[in-house]
């Protein structure tokens, strides 16, 4: 069950004093797992970028060839103190990412070692600023999006799940979580059949997806509207990226408190863990490589969409 880990991480992060060191300390009891953090300061404050490496039995860290999955907890901040007291809705991505790492670490101690490596990244900021956005206000970040991608999008992964609270919109009206189409180098590809299968298996319900647009896969700061930052990792990598949106039926501001639902976060964690199992043993594909090659031969590269200017 992923709920136990989710509740443990939720309680840890729901504090005005939490920082990256406390998250790293959470993994001290798991000698096979490497956790560290980097503190970054900007004009709007500071945040701690956390990276957690869970090695696989046949992963690259052990000299093997099994593919590596990246899991990013995407957010502006876990809190908006002093204007808001408590954990904000935007924190769900960080909670889900760290909970996924904790579940995988505990699995190792019980003899269940994945085939491939998993690298989890996110950042911890309990006092991030807010910013205006339609239809409701968003959380801002102490640092710019380039810095976030530099610290969260690592070079060693072969695919990325980007987990982000996606409640401040009227596009996605579902409580739980939903999947985006796969994005690779400027192309919005079809939704992965393997990921749909895993979602239906772990949730026991029909799969739920959400639409993304060309605007959403371009970098922040280019002056166009973005649903939120869930697809921003795709602007900084060549590997396929899929958004895992933790969502609600109502429109919830990212800076709203008391709006995180542990059961929904745990469902996203369970999905991410199962994807990690299958991706490492190569029974889960994020996209059809042959069809992608066909698109390139017909229409050429769209990688210029990853830049602020064409």
C-alpha cells in the first residue's frame, strides 16, 4: 500500500520548518538509497532541491543496461507562508514524488529490487510566493524555471513522469489523477497504451486523460498561456515526458490550504511505483519509437518549441 508512505511524507512536509535535510534524513535508514539536496537562493527566496536515487538490480548504476525512470515532483512551493498557514494544494507533486521514493526504498529492504534505476527529484520550499493566474491564483517559485529544470531534469533518465497538482483550471474536472499524452522533443504524441493499462489496473477504474496544447510544451516566460508547469520538464530533455496530474472536480487555487487529499496522492504514487517496476524490465513503453521516427521523416524536428524563441 502506498497510503502509509504518503501519510508519513505528508506529515513531514506540512511544517513551516521543513527543509531538504529533513527529507534526506527520511532515507538514512536505507543504505542502498542515495539522497541529497542542494539549496538555491533567488530574488524571491530560497528552496532545497532534493534528489533521491534508488538503484536497480540491473540498472546503469550497477553497470547494467536496464532503463532508468525519472519521477519529478513539480510545484512552485509546498507552502505560501506567511500569507497562508499550512500545506498548499501545490504541494501534492512533492508529496507524491518523495512518497514514491520512500515506497521503493522500503521495497528494497523486503527483497523487492527493481530491474532499473529510479531517480526522484523535487524541491522543498515552505514559504514560496504566489502569483496571479486565471481562473485562480497559482503558487510561484523562489527561482526561475530554468533553474528548476537544471536541478530536476537529470541527464541519466530514459523517461520522465512529471507529477503536479493540476486543480486550478476548468479543463480537467475529475477528482483523483489523470495522464497527459506523451511529449517528446516538441511533439505531442498519442497517450501511451501501457500507461493507460497500468492506470486502469492500479485504480480499478477507467483511465482518465487530460488535454495539453502546444503552449503547454513551450518554456515558461515566453508570454503565452500555460495550463500549469506540469509539462515544463519536456522543454529541457530529449526523453519522453508524461504528466501525472493530481486533480479535482472543482477549481482549486494552487495556494489554497486544506485542499490536498492523501488518498488521491497515494493513488498517483501507486501508479508511479508500478510504472517504475515495468519500465525497468521494459514491459512499459512511453511512446512508439517507429511511429515517432515516421513523424520526423514526414514533418521534421519540432525541437525548436523547447526554446523561448524559434
